[in-house]
């Protein structure tokens, strides 16, 4: 850990030049959290006892301005700063958060656990992708006329890995391929037959596609397999998720990439290990099937995350429309978590650093006004 180089002082007015929030129109039909009260806790660490960490000069201005802005929104704001003899230690920070009103008001938190008598039969019920609201004409959007889609489904594994077959996963890859083809995307699907999906083969295919990246505007990569917090399984060996993401470093820098990792995230070791690798790939969104410590559930009809994605794609085909990727996966995360049964919780999670709006679906000029 290091403090890095001290940033040069800048004119805050110049910093804000050119920054504009995207405009939202007609949001009333979107499903949203009901927030009548909002608690804001701001902790500003200015000085440190840790060797090598310099004083964070100017950070008090951030704290005070944030407090002012949140107060203007009528939010309940608490700021915490260091005082002589009363430093912001880790213990104090954790204790303050634990004693806050957010922790106490658990009765107002939304409930997602919903027991089902027949999960498969009811999986597609009540799932509806949110209606795409018109966007401000000045909203920046990625060009996505030509999509490349790579789908890898691992069903069988070398006996040395001691992994069971992923029965039902063939339904996922068959339907995904069909839906993406309906969207007129360039789709390549790979299974473990006739040739085994080894780690080397998987990485080689991805690298070869990236060599021809000038032929497409956006990439969707879906890998369905066994895994844990840090690793995924190919036919012959496991590999680090970090190594997979490293394939995209300095590749497709200005083009959007959607990477879906449909695998369990139950740790082999203490869950305090790295939850997911730092996302160092530009203009990328990574979807994990589950939160750390949770399984990526699957039945003979397919896995929960991918089945929800299949429904969403089918609806896009039927509507002949497109949707923001973030909106689609918000709907999917809600559906997967709501359909979870007690004791078998699954909540997908997302990491992203997209710079513009990223759409998938069928082009519709009426979306932008």
C-alpha cells in the first residue's frame, strides 16, 4: 500500500466543466427501491500512522462539500473526522457503522427469500424486462451494430479434477445460441464435444477472436462451468479468473465487453481471500453468477442465472427492441434472488467500468429522443 504521488491542486470549477448527468425521462414505469429516508455516513481519513502514507491534503474540502450537497437533498448526514486523541481507527469506523440506523432498521429492508414448491415450473413466471425509457439525445452510447458472441459450456471434466457433470447445461447453451442468432449477432458456441474444452483451447479461441476485433463493435463472452471465488474449471485444469480477464488487457480498449461467468463461488479456503480480481479491463462489465460464498444453482433445465438471461433475450427478440445491459442484469439479479429458496440463496453480482450506455437487442430509433 502506498500513497502514490500527491495530486496537483486543481481548480474545482474547471474540473466540473463538461460533466453532465444523463437525463432520465418517464421513469415511473421502472421498478425502483422505495426510499423515504436516506442515511449518509461520510468518513474522511486525513492523517495516518501507517508508514509511507502521506497526509491527504484537501480531503476536508471533499468532506464538507459532500455534506452540504447531501443536506440539500434532505438526507440524514453524519460526518466523521479525526480529532487529536480521537483518530478514525478501523475499530472506531466499524463500530460507528454497526451502531448506525441503517443496521438497526432491518425491518424496512426488502425481502428476497421466497420459498417455492416447484422452482423449475415457476421459474419463468413474473419475469418481465423493464421498459426502456427514452434517453436524452445527448446521451453517449457505444456503437453496437456488429456483435461477436462467444459461448463456452463445460459439461464434462477430466477424472483428475473430481468434478461432476453439469447436467442440464446443454439447455442453456442451445437456447442462448438460438436467442443471440435471433438478434442477428455473430455467435460461436463451444462444448466439450467432439473436442475437449481444455484451458489452452479456451484461451486460444479467445485470443484468435481478439486478433480480428476490427470486425465487430462489441463482444459478449459467456463461460459456464464449475468454479469458486478465484478460479474456473476447464476440462483438464482450473485457471484463475484474473488470468482470463488479463487476456483483454489493452484489447478492444474503446469497445464494450460483457463477460458472464456462470459458476459457483463457494470458496475452497477462507472467504477472506480475494473476492474478485480488480477489474483492469477498460469498457468492460463482468457478471458473476453469485455472490462470494454462494452456489451458482443449476437443474436439468439449466442454471438460474442463464435461464433468466435466456428469458430476457427471448423477450427482446419478441419486442424487437434493445435495452441497457445494466437494466437487463438489474432485472435478472432481482429475478434470481427473488426466486431463491431459504437456505439456498443466490444473488448475482456485477463489476463494471463502462464509460457509455451499452445496449443489446434489436436497434430501435425510437429509444433515443
